[in-house]
C-alpha cells in the first residue's frame, strides 16, 4: 500500500477533518456527502467504512 501523508485541519472548536485523495474515493465508489463510519481501533488506527442503513 502506498503511504499518503495528509494534514489534520481544524474546522471549528469541536471538529477536525482530513482530506482523502481522489484516487481512494474513486476506488471505493464513494460520492459527495456520502455517510461513512469511523471506528477507533486503538494505537492510532482509524477504520473508515461505508455506512450501511441497519433498517434495510
């Protein structure tokens, strides 16, 4: 896997953001304003997944 370095950006008093490369967004077929889940797996590891509606 290719290592990509990004900066952490402060949006407001309570939130931050990280920009993802376009190639990653296209690889997973994600769209603008799509819901994603973020899981903290510890030791600085975050897992980002497509959000699935549990009602379906």
